[in-house]
C-alpha cells in the first residue's frame, strides 16, 4: 500500500489551507472537551527520574564545524544523562496561569501548545535504570515501566536489523496521540505529528551533541511491531521516529528477547467526552506503514534514489546571488538557550543583520545522521526578507549547495509574508519568514506514501533548528502555518511544482521575556490534571 502514492497526494491536497477553506470552515473549539496534554497510566506504577542531571553547555548550534564533536570526559551513560536528554527535548520550562486553567510550556515548541508527542525509551541496563521499555511523563518527570528486559534486538529487527540500535544503550522513540492535535487542527493535524516531533528532535539532537553523543534518526521501521512494543492504542496513537542515542556506547550485545505480548494499559482519558475521528489521518498513516523487515530495508535503500532526483533539478531564475557570511559567535550555553526559547508573540520590526541571517542559514546545512538524509536534504528553503541589513528586501532561495542566497523577487511588501502565513500580522512584522518547500511528487513516487512523513518531519527539524539558532543570537522566532498554494504561487516560477511544508518567522521581539526554568519533578498528577 505504501507504493499507492495517491494516498499521500490526496491527503496533502485535501488538507490545504486557502482563503476559501478558512472562511468556509465551521469548525469550533470545544473547550470543555479539550484534550489533556499528559498521558497517565492508571494501573502501572511510575518512578521518579533524577532531577540533579547535568545540563548541556556546549552550544553546537553556533559552532561552525560540528561533524566531530568529541565526547566530553564527564559524559557517563546513566539515568541522569537520560533525564537531561528528556528534559531539554520536552521537559516543562514554564508554568503559565490563565483564568481558565494552567498551561505547562515545554522545552520545544508545539502547534497550538497541544503537545501531541509522547516519548518512550527502550533501554539496556544502565546505571540508575533497569533494562526495559518505558514511557516518559514530562509533567511529573517520571518513567513508567511498560516492559522489563532488553528489547533492543527486537527494536533493531523492526528497523530492518539496524545495527546502530544494538550499539546504543538506549533508543528514544517519539509517538503521537492523534486526538490531542486533531481537536483543533482536524485532519490537517497529521502534518503536525511530524512538525511537532521534528522540533523536539532538533532539541534532542543539539542536547545529545552537546554531550558528545552520536544519535541517529530512523523513520523506516515496521510500524505495528514498534507500536505494540510501546503498548500503544491502535488507531489512537502511533510511533513516528526512533532515535538511538550514544551510538557505540552500549556495554553489551542485546540478547534475543521474546516477542512482546499485546498489552494496552488503561490511561486517564485524554478528553472528558467523545473524541472525533478523522479517517483521513489513519488512511494515510496505514498507507504509509511498512509491514516487514524486508519492506523496511528496501524502503531505506530507495532513499538514495530520491536524492538523485533532487540533484538533477536546475533553476536559473535568480536575479542576483550572494554568498552567506556566517561568523562564529560566542553564545550562552545550550541549556540557557533552550530555557530562553518561546515562540515570539510580537516582533518589533527592527532589522536583523546579514550575519545573523547567515548564521541561521548556515546552521541548517549541518548534517543530520539519519536513515533519510545525511549530508543531503529533501527540503528547499525559501524566504522573504523584510528587514535584514545589507540585503535587499525581497524573496530569496537559499542555495545550500554553494551557501548562497538567490534573489528571486524585489518590491515585496511586508504584508505578503503575513498574508502567506494565514494573514497573521505576526509574520508581517517578522524580519524574515522562511518557507520550507519540497517537490513531493518525485519523492513519494520513489519512497511511497512514507516519503510524505519524511518531508514533513525533516521540515520540523529545520524549524526547530531555526528556533535554536535564532535564540542563540538574541533573535526571536515562531513557527507558522500557511496558505499552501499561495506560497507556491508566490515563489514561482522557481518553486513551481513544490509544496510548502512549514513556515517560521524570525525577528527582534517587541518585549523582553523571562527565561524559563528547569521545572523537572515540580508537579504532581493532580497539579497537571487541574
Ligand atoms: C510548526 C509550528 C507551527 C506553528 N504555527 C503557529 C502559527 O501559525 N501561529 C502562531 O501564532 N504560532 C504558531 N506556532 C507557535 C506555537 O503556538 C507555540 O509553539 C506554542 O504555543 C507553544 O509555545 P512556545 O513555543 O512559546 O513554547 C507554531 C509552532 C510550530 C512548532
């Protein structure tokens, strides 16, 4: 079914935003039925994670060469290190009280602050943690043991016998609870599964690199096998990406484990009343699933062919080209940057510098060790520059092959960037708005429907990197949704045949926000359910 690519293309077409779709929508938010942002098991015990964990100091985002970050001497694989990785990816950094309740904001952004992404760990015995399959609760800062024993071999098998999973002490797995985000974004929320997991991945990757840990991101796996291992509820939640961390640092070869018995533990209901089903989500999810190790291996091998298609593209539509000018900057420690991060709610319309823009663009060229991209990428980066010193206002393409920006259009009114972002004035005020785009058809033709997951997910990682790189330089950022076809039309003819995946605006905030805090282990279940 993965090869029947009509599913991905139809889904994408049907979930596009346009002026008409927005103005004719009669969707309303049922606040009484708003999903809970935390998953609590009712009959399985949880254990507290250590809160005296090391913090990531080295800010790899601002470093020019990050291909060989060596392990600092004090990096020890134990439950404290795991706690740090989990906290700086998705821990609670701010508590905000509103008349209608409390919001628990997190290390990474999330569309609509709905937090559909859950984290699981499949680990060998490490100091402070027995081998097992665990669920991470960021609110209580606890782990719930779902299975005892070392499941890394089975996980590796599910990922087409991936050696890296066996060589790593643990793998962090990101999953999505569909209803959490569908409550607001309906069928389009399937795109958000990958956006929201991509931005968490950007934080996880930066944190792991800061500790000198090698990490890989794996999108090719037998869905059913992984979902069952994690005790997920079928057609309500599903796995997105496997991230083995600390490659090469496992202390023992995993032994053959028994196939896990099917078991879905009871949880505190996510919503008070009925969850609305969006069949388009599950239709595409099933159609993009891989069903055997063999299928996984074939799929992973076919990725190289997509890159050939992209390399063959040639566009001569630029008016002018200028090399970017990145400069090494001395930034605060990564931990401070992640605590400082929050989506900017108002930009000041003050300009950013060309060097700051260059540093952000340069940070997006760094390799992501994964089964889907390494040094290459499926995503093209376009942007509208409203206020950047030393470059003309206009529309640009970032040519990653030669680190240049190609001017595509001049005389672009700043209202255009806001209009394309669903008429949100925030993105007219931004100094620059990035639009991540891709040519979906050849990608899904080669990779099947699963290629769609990959494009959305890589865009999510890029969005997360833009946030971190912007905050490292004292600039604010916010992700955005967009009018799909209007973005393509605006950047055409250069972007003809390409589809927008994600947008992100950056600029100088119009206010000073307080940094977040490490709020690990500060809340009880009843605090979080209030
Ligand atoms: C992919 C993505 C798209 C987003 N889209 C919008 C948007 O269209 N408009 C907006 O105001 N904020 C948008 N946001 C910001 C979220 O609302 C914000 O991340 C969330 O409220 C959590 O707050 P925080 O980022 O300050 O932690 C987006 C964030 C992401 C990651």
